[in-house]
C-alpha cells in the first residue's frame, strides 16, 4: 500500500488526512466523482487505528434520525460492495437485534416507528419471536426487541483496505508513514498541508484523522471538544450449541446487559461493552490489548444472554481509540472560517458502519456543493456553539462497567438501570 519510497508530491487536487475507514471512504468517493489527483496521508498505516480494531457492527438502529439516515445509506454500500467498490468487505447479513431493558420498551417502540418512517426495514419482535430468531438465548417473557433483517457486521480491515485500494484504482495515491504536522492556511483559505516529508499544496483538505484531529484544528482556532477514550473487544470461542460459520448467530446490541456481540470468523464470537471506556491521554502510546477486567465483564454480561459463553475461552482481543464529541455524534462538513477545509471527525464510536455514506456525502459536498446521499447539515461543527446539539431518545445501561466519567451524567438522565 505504501508509496513513501517516491515520497508524496508537492501538490494535489485534494489531500485527505487519515487513512482510516472515514478517510479511505472520502478519498474513494472523491475519485469516484472525478477528482483525478487525490492524496491520502496516514502517519501510521491504512486501518492501523480505530478502523482496524472496530467491532464493525453494521446496523441502522439509531435513536437520532439523522444518524439513522446516514447508516441506512451506508448499508447499501456494504450489501453491494463488489459492484460499488470491488472485492469483498466481509459483510455478513446475520440479522441485527437491538435489545433494551423493560423500562425502555416504550422508547424502543417509538424509535422503531421513527426508523420505519425513513425506510428502515425493522420490526418489533416479542419473546417468542426472539427465541426463534436466536435459539439458545435467554429471553425474558416480556421482552421486546427491534429486529433488522439487513443488519450484521463486516470485516473492518478488509473494508478499510478495500476502500483505499479502490481509491487507488481510480487514481488516488495513499501514503503511509507520512504525518501531517500542520494545515497551511492563508487569507482564510486552505493552501495545503505541512508533512513530515515536505509541504503539499492543495485547494482542498479533508481532516479525517480520528482521535488526533484536535491537534491539527486547534492552531486554526477551531476548538472541537473531543474526549478521547480507549474501547476494547474480546473474541471468545463460540459455544458449541451455536452453529459455526460467519453467520452462526445474530448480531446483537443488548442494552439490558450493556454488551454487544456478533460472530467472528467460523468459530468465534466478538463481545464488546457499550459503556466500558478507559481514558486515553497518550494517543501514540496506549495499551492496544484487551484487559483481563474487560474480558471477564464482557464474558459475564454476554453470558446472561448466551449462557454457553460463561466458560468460553478467550481467543484474542484488542483496544482502539474513540473520538467522542459532546453530543456523542460526528462532525461533518465545511470547517468554519477556512475555505476549502472540510471535517469528518468525532465519530464517537460509530463511524465504521456509516463510513461509506460519510465518504459519499463529503465528496458530494466538495465536488457538487451539497451532499445528496443524505443530509449532513445536522452534523455541522457550529451546532455546539448554536446550542443545537443532536439528541435522541436513548436507552439505559446497567451500572456494571460504565465509565466512571460518564456515570454521573447517565444517572442524571435516568439512563442507568
Ligand atoms: C473497539 C472498538 C469497537 C468499535 N465498534 C464499532 C462498531 O461496532 N460499529 C461502528 O460503526 N463503529 C465502531 N467503532 C468505531 C469505529 O471503528 C470508528 O468510529 C471508525 O473506525 C473511525 O474511523 P476514522 O477513519 O475516523 O479513524 P481511525 O481509524 O482512527 O483513522 C484515523 C487515522 O488518522 C491517522 N492520523 C492521525 N493523525 C494524523 C496526522 N497528523 N497525519 C496523518 N495521519 C494521521 C491515524 O494514524 C489513523 O490511521 C469501534 C471502535 C473501537 C475502537
């Protein structure tokens, strides 16, 4: 993938900072819309950070309708990857189940209605239907869940590398081990980027460098409040009573027990915890493994649904960075006060599934002046200063494993059960 032997060029039509799934999707879509000279720079490697470590769940269930629209647009890309991007992204349409605690059933009902209103294929399912969809699962008799037959998961590395390779086939160049050290701006217009390998002049620069974004933006006076955190996933041997194969069980987010899970390969199950986050101060030197404390809690919480996981051996695991905005939703669009500069940052733990549509939207904005794939105005940077953060009717979580820094806020909102 790397082209650093020749070194990056001294000019380009557009520079994308960051070769995670978001940067790769933007570069691919810029090239798809006709830009012939797009340069992507990553100070590490393609998919080397959050994108390569993602749980990679693909679902449309969101409590905020604007986010759901982006996720819905992205779903079509995962489903038709070979035609639209080329190759495979490892998408497995296992079906997706969103489970919530009893106190949130009415919120779930109204969220499902809202999602159906924008065209999401989702229904409410009762305990018997859940048991049919997912045998061997412990289900309360009064359970209600939201089911999406089109949901599932993808391979995060194949997805990101696939987008970067597709961008290259259309003329983009991707440079690994090249760090953007600053943004070049004059007279309120972006002029390019300064890098560890010299300056690249470009009239368009897209900042898509995830948890590192504030370091590039703050010198321009663009103060984005990003909380960085370390999220983890563990892989367990799949219980023998569940079928083998990449679609051997459903993909599930279970807010009742604060966990999510999906098949991984033929014989494993990935488990994550929705609210278990560690502070992340050293972005370039953090612990990339999953901690025993996390693994134990993940196993215990997931085993409340799939009891066979209770003594399932851990096969592997890892951690990656999250970039969380104050309203826990991404920032997309033009940067304030600097023509030609665009932002696709603050993914807040949900950027993977939306990335193909984020790429399409940003490229449409840059090339045609407006995003057509889905509306992105709600994600504008200025929403915080305008007092218009994005909201949604969220579901509660168990206190177990909640990041202590979030505990007070969740308690205040009545979101801990
Ligand atoms: C454990 C875990 C589980 C997750 N599960 C899910 C999930 O199930 N579903 C979902 O949708 N999302 C999930 N996410 C979130 C999702 O993975 C991220 O939102 C998404 O990958 C972010 O992509 P990105 O391209 O913005 O960031 P990244 O992948 O972090 O990419 C940013 C890139 O920028 C590079 N960079 C940084 N600074 C510079 C610089 N100055 N110059 C050049 N390059 C630079 C970095 O090296 C990095 O490669 C999860 C995340 C984690 C960590």
